[in-house]
């Protein structure tokens, strides 16, 4: 029996794939699963430290920090919608709209990163460091910067990834499946934030 073939999202010719599943999509799903374990461990560690520290601070004010985090959340959710728009346009082979939606997603990702760094610098100004905290237990800084830092690193990597996809779209070297794979990663990053936002911000509000 002939070996199944699928379209390579980064090439114009068909290549063999085991079980007729695109190897790049399989690789992305495996990465997401492994990264979910990493973030899950980080969230559990954060919760453990929070519950085990009697002097855990509540530094986030509803008028400033919580509002900033809420805006960050809205920006990231909106970026998921624009990513869906890019995937939909790619499946219709409307590469012009695909590029516009991808660039919109990139812009929203950069906005999220800027808002996050703005918050970080504000906390630095208040005296929060990795192992220094003016409001209570010193481990708060390590837990907060470790968890949010890992996430913003993923957002930054996602922005770079999407810019590469834009370049491939312009060069006509990518298929709709390749855009969809990028969307899997981006939506995963957005989903992780939906756990960080209530646990780190809302539960530590003044």
C-alpha cells in the first residue's frame, strides 16, 4: 500500500508523514504538552509558596496594577482573535489579509510586552527584587518574576515566530497549515495567561 503523503506547510511539494499527521503540527503539540507541564509546575510552586508564607504581600491596587493587568489580558485575548483571523484568511489563501492579521497579532503581542515591562519597572521602583520585598516575604519577588518572566519570554518568542511566518507568507513559502501551527503556539501562550492573571493578580489584590 502506498505511504500517505501530506503537504509540507513550508514547501510547495508533498512529503511523507507517519500516520498521515503533519510532522510539524505533531511537534508543536508535543512542545505544547511539555511546556504545559513546565507552566503547571510553576503555578503549583507559586501557589505552594503563597499558601506557605504567612507574610505574603497583596501589592496590587485595583486602581492601577489590577487595571493594567486587566488591559494586558484584554490585549492578549484580542490577539488570539486576530490570530484566528489570520488562520481563516490563510485557509482561504487570502495571503494579503493573512499578513494583516498576523501583523495585528504581532502589534498586540508587543503592546502586551510593553505593558508588562512597565509594570516590572514600577515594581523595581518600589524596591521589589528577586529576593527582596518591602511588603513581606522576600520569596515573593522570585515567585512573581519567575512565573511572569517565563510567560513574557514565551510572548517575545511568539512575536519573533510570527514575524518569521509573515516573511514566509510574503515569500510564498508557507501553506495554511504552517499559519495554523503558529496559531497553536500563540493561543497556548494566551491560555497560560488566563491562569496567571487570576492567581497572581486578582488573588493578591489589596
